[in-house]
C-alpha cells in the first residue's frame, strides 16, 4: 500500500502523536541524569522531580514578601493584560475591519494608514509606549493591542470584501440600507472569521506580553521567567513555559468551541 | 398591457470598450422575457442596468416612467446563479430578512407579534416554492435546487415589480432544472410577475419566455473588436405554435462564435 493511502484509526493517531512527545521526555530525562551525574549541582537540566517541587512551591505556598501565591498572581496579571489587549484589538478589528471592508470611502481614507502601522515592528514602539504611557499596565496592554490589531483589522477587511458581491446586491434588492446590510449580512458572517483571526493572533499576543513583562514589570509570567533567569533557575523556567503553553492551548480550544457553538453554519455546513 | 420598463438609446461603455450600443426597447408588464446571446454580448450588463448595479453611459432606463437610479432597490428582485442566499441564516431567516429590513429600520430585526406576522408570511412564501418542510435548515444543508427555490422565495416576498433571473438554473442537474422551470412558470402566472431571464440555453429561453431577446454585435471590426457594442439583434414575441420555427430562425441569426468569426 502506498504511504499516502495509509490512514490511522483514532487509537493509532493518538499513539502516533504520543510517541514523539514521550521520546522527547525520555531524551530529556537521560540527558538530565547524565549531567547531574557529572555535577550534582548542575542547574541547566533539572530532574522532573526538582521541577515539580519548584513549581508546586510557587503554586501552593504564599510568598512571604508579597503575601500572594506567586503562580496565581503571575497568571492572573498576565491573563488580565492579555485579555484586555486582545479584547481591544478584537473590538477595533470588528469596527474598523468591517468599515474598511464595506464602505469604499473608509477604505480609501484609512487603508493606507493601517497599512503603514501594520509594517512597524510593534516591539520597536515599546519604548515610545513606555515613555508615553508609563511603565504600568497601560503600556503593556497597549503593546499587545497595537501589536495584533493591524493584522486582525486587515484580515477582517479582506474577508469582508471577499464576500460574494451577489450577496451584497441581493441584500439591497431586499431593501437593506447600508446599516442593515452591515448588521444582518456582513457582521454575522464576519464574526466566525474574527474568532479565527483572534486565534491566529494569540501567538504574537503572548510574544508581546512576555516582552513587555520582561522589560518592565513586577508581576506576571514573563516577568517571573526573566527574573529567575538570573539564578539559572531552570527548575522554574521550564514548568512556567509548560504552564504558558497550557494556557495558550486552553485559550485556543475555548475560542474554537465558542465558534463552533455560536456559528454552526460556518463549520462544515451546519449542525 | 403597458410598458413597465423602457430603454431609450442606452449605451454602456467601459473606457474605450463598448459593451451595449443603442439599445431601445420596451418591456411589457407581466411578460416573461428571455435574454440569450453569446458570452460577452452584454446580457448580464443589460441585467445589471435593470438591477441598478450600474448605470448607462448614455441614454435612459425608465421603470414605470421614472428614471432608474444606479442603485439596487426592492422593486427589482434578483436570483443569481449562486451566492443568492445568505449562508448564515436558516431558510426562514433568509426570507424574513426582506420583511425585517422594511419594518425595522434600526435593528433590521422584528420581535413579538410583528415577528410572528413576518414569520408567517415568509413560511407561506417558502411553501409556495416547495420548501414548506425545510424552514429551519441552513443553505449549506440544501441541494442546489433547494437553494435556488429559497432565493426565489426570498425575492418574491418583497413583491418586486420585476424579477431578474441571471442564469438561475445554470448549475443544476437536468431533472432539477425541469422542476425549477415549472416552478418559475407557475409563480409567474400566479403572482402576475414580470420576469427577465438570462440564459445560455436557447431551448429554455423559448420554452419559458413570452418574448425572446437575443443580444449580439451588429457589426464586427476584426482589428478592434471592442469598439462595437452589442444590442438586441433579434426580438420576437411568442405564442405557442410558432415557438419551434422561431427557435430555428434564431439559431441561424446569431453570429458564429468569435473563433470562427476570426477565421472568416
């Protein structure tokens, strides 16, 4: 049988997916053991036990200095920044993206400006944000919003202008004015795409969050990682990275679920 | 019968390309006009003029004696070959949209009693096109024929003065096509509609129409083919018995396809 025609069943797929992950963990375990054998104080590749001890300490014990559980405080602070930043970007994508896609005049007026903003590397304007907005929450949220909004706006505008012209004409022959057309025909069809575009933007959003936290912060997942780097605390960094990936996967799954629930017509044609 | 639609010396030009030239004709109320002609002969442009999707470069188009604005209005309904229905709405919602737009200017949604009334109207229209048992499914769950039925119901619920059909059955299987032709004929009679049908299928044009308009170029310049536009080169009103003769006559009338014309 040709390789391209071999299809795995569900169990087979799960197994095939698990093998590389397990292999990676085994390789890590072997390398870690080898390094620790050579030098018992080695910090670069801590054992799984050491990592879980360190992680649990941060996840359960109250920090004496701040009076908070470190992991919880970090997670909440980061998710808050990420959430507000992503929400602002999503809302502006909805408003500007649709206006750009539907109204030719708006596209002519704002298209070039958004095109210019989109090519600026967001990290390059982080100093401007710190100077203009201070080192507090605002500048971090602004970096995330400014970082992902241009892509989302342009993606939304492109999606909306790609709606079949027949639909737009048809709606007008049904008596819809510009507002009704936008409200009933364009927005509902744009929303599943908006969620899709948000899912794609969450990766960059995390990058901007961690960057902002690394540079100026006193709490947050990115702050913690960069703080403990000074002590080569791989036993904290690695579990934190895993925790961040877990949060990212959960966010993605939630958005996917939301889209499937709310817009069944957009997923493989119906319920 | 009176003219519902009048074209007076209408030209459509895009830069130096002439698409339609000196089109002058009247369309009677309650007629069923089939538009045929080779690709690129301006059938669809003609339809877009009536629809208001574009305006003429020169000349005037009158609907009920009033000059048409180059904008789509609810007095002219349309069914395209595809994308005529909204994929995010159920059949019922698709048909209700036209009623909601007229009755709820701000939200374009109705509630309570008004919603119930619109729902009943829409359901009755869906029943008339044979979709009585498919009110709550999405277009993606429908066959091509059902989607076109839905598109017709959606247009008719607005009671348009003119119904424009742009190759509405072009993508359907032959059997379904026959059903749809019967449906359109029935609706045309029952609702006293005025219909413009663009089709590639000459038999269909003669089978359904009370009048057949063929668009083609009167003149052809082999060195600058774009400089002459098309117009109605053949225009015949039909009654039952002369249909077949007229069909043969038209086949002889239409110019050969461009490749053959170039070789000649």
